[in-house]
C-alpha cells in the first residue's frame, strides 16, 4: 500500500509541475505539429501522390517516425530536468520503485495524450486511409505505452552517465527498433483493415516486451539511483 | 571461481571441437534440395551462436553479482564476457552470411533474422560506448552492469523470438522447419551436440583468459 501511495503522490507532483509550466507538453506538441506540416508541404510538391500505391506505406511509416522522435524528445527530459538536490530529497522520502513507476505512468499519460493529438493533426493534413480506425487507435496507444516504458529507463541510465543526448539515442535505438518494427506491422494490418485476429500475435509480443522492460526497470532502478 | 583454473574442460573443449572437424565434414548427411552439402554449416554456424549465448549469460550473471556485491572483479568478468561474445557474434554472422550466399543467393538479403541480428549487435556496441563514456570506475561498472542486464532480454527477443514471427527464410523461422524437426537424424546429432558444447567451452576459455589478463592489470594498478 505504501508503494502505491508514494507512486500516486509523486505522479500527482509530476502532473502539477507540468501543469504549471506546460513546457514539455507544449514543446513536444509544437514539434509534432511543425514536423507534420513540413511533411505535408514536402508531399504537396509531388501532386497526385496520395493516389499512388505507396502512399499508405509512407503514411504509416512517417507517422511512427514522427512519434518516435517526439517521444525521445519528450521522455529524455524526464530525468534530466530534475536537479541533483531535488532527486536526493525524493530518495529520502520515497522508495526507488515508486519514483520510476510514477515517472513511467506519467510518461505513458503524456505520450498517449501527445500521440492522440498528433494522430488528429496528422489526419487533418493527410488523406485518411485507415481501414480499421479503432484498431489503429489501439496500436497508437500501445505504441505510446511501449515508448514510455523503454525510454524512461534508458533516460534514467543516460542521465546518470553524463546527461548527453548522443548517449540517449545510442542506448535507446537498438532497444526501440524491435518495438517499432512490431508496431509498424501491427498498424499496417489495422490500416489495411485486415482480420483482427491476425494481429493478436503482434499485440502479444508488444505486451511481452512491455512487461519485460517494466520488470527489469523495477528491479534495476534501485541500483541505479544510489550514487 | 575455481572452475576457470581447471584444465579438464579446456582439454575437453579442444577434443570436442577437433572431433567435429572430422565428424562434421565426413559423416553422412541427409540429401535435401537447395541445401545439399551446405547443411554441414549447421555444425559450424549454430555453435557460434550457442557460444555467444553462453558467454552473454555468464556476463549477465556477473553483472547481477556485481550489483549485489560491488566487487570490481565481477565487472571485469562481465565486460570480458561481452567482448568475447561479440567476437563469436561476428563469427556467427559471417558463417551465416557465407551460407546465405550459397543457399539464398546473397550475402545480405535483408532477411528478418539477419536484420535483427545486426540490430542486436548495435545493442552490445552501445554497451561498450556506454562504458567509454563514463570515467569514474565504480559508476561505470554499476551503470554498465545495469545496461547489460537490461539489454539481455531485448537481445533474446530480437534474435530468437521476433524472426520466428515473420516471413524469414532462416531455418526455424516464419514457419520454416528447424533442422531439429526432421532433418537432424541421429548421424547429424553425433556431430552437432559435441560442436555446441565444444564451442561454448572454447568461448568460456577465451573469456577466462581475457579476464585473467585484466585481473593482473587491475592488481598491478591498484594502490596498496
């Protein structure tokens, strides 16, 4: 009960901090919107592209790449914005599991919100070609969960190792590639409106990766935070 | 740790690996379309991955041990196991690529198995980069141990689970039968299992030698 209580309080604190400054949210939202707009303008240079055969594939892959970079930017901040003395204060009042758990839950919330907004903006600019919207929406939510769990732990490691952005991308990309491969396959299935049962295997793999990453994060973070 | 100074398993490793040179190249193999004699690559390609997996498991074991005890030696063992594992990783990739040239037609054909093996290679390169980025020894040991434990399950998912779910040409993936199903008759097993064991021991041997060299260097540099 203690852990849940601590996690809940830290989670509320994260939301409150974000609500006051709205820095991460607005920054990443602006990033997403401007990227989508750049893509929109670039695609408009070749008229009639939305009727060509490759349009659906480009649509899907482009969306995931935008979400990937947006989430790296959003989540990399989660440990870097904390000052050293404030971290020290958390450690005296809360258990390490509560800290990482609250960060993960907060990032899941942030990323879900951001990717839903990104999807809406994306749909506004690009012709909608989704065959199974509910399933596509589900894959976007699953994707933002997986990105959050993976990137939170990696950003904790990177922040301990000198806080640079290069290290964050070097460490996270090999880990995120399997996730994004499965996600693109899953959402391509939803886009083509395939039979849903064909994709249950992919959802299973994603959930399994999430559970593995979450379990290892909870096990390893207590060793990471002690300096 | 006494195990690494004993001789019997090193002798066994040499005997086993030498025996597979003869049994693997001379024994009867089933005649199959496309594969023909390249099926013998099973004795030399799969053991490389087995050897890699062995040293990586040992490395994770020592990373866990480092986190619980904080002894510098455990960190040295973990990093040397990863270095040795990367050597066998490259050998496994190269033997696989040579085999692919004769059966699939290209050294690198973008097969899911090849691609995820390459990504997993990046995962362990990132481990080495992470080590180089931290100067303080204890911090480096701790953070890299954490990353090592974190990376291992991802590597398993990448190499052994994901390719099985897609259309891979690799035996054992994408609905293709593994050799174990019905090609691996009793004649092949005589060559295959000793090769697996022998190469795993060879990998361990290389790792222990590298570890012992590092240990000597570490003791020389220590301040008494």
